[in-house]
């Protein structure tokens, strides 16, 4: 089975709107491993790893985020899969 891994930085009003917990729920629903964390500059950074279609679904969700988020842009960088087994909020 092929695996895709990406590092994502989400810009906009994305802290204090349950972005991390909502991302965790989306990733777990899709079967994607990785992590998500708030950054000091106000962005949210995540690593998503798993089935390419599942990673794509979580990326599509991140374009809008949870209901109170205001996503301005999402930066995506392809990275090497590292074999993560679960998804965590950091």
C-alpha cells in the first residue's frame, strides 16, 4: 500500500476555534496518522500521513476548517512518510 505524508501550515483565524481537536477528529475518521499543533505565530501546523486519498480528504477539510475558523491559506509540503501509527494533538 502506498503512503503519502505532508506537512501543512494553516494561516488565518485558526487558533481558539477548536481547529486542532476538529483536525484530530477528521484525521481519525479518515484513518490518517500524524499530529497537529498551534504555532507561536498564530498558525496551525500539522503532519498528515497515510493513504493518499485519505490524506487528500483531510487536506480538503483543512481548506475551511471547523465552523468558526477563517482559513486564509494552507501551505502543503510533501515529506517522506515516517510510519506514524496514530494522530495526536500536541
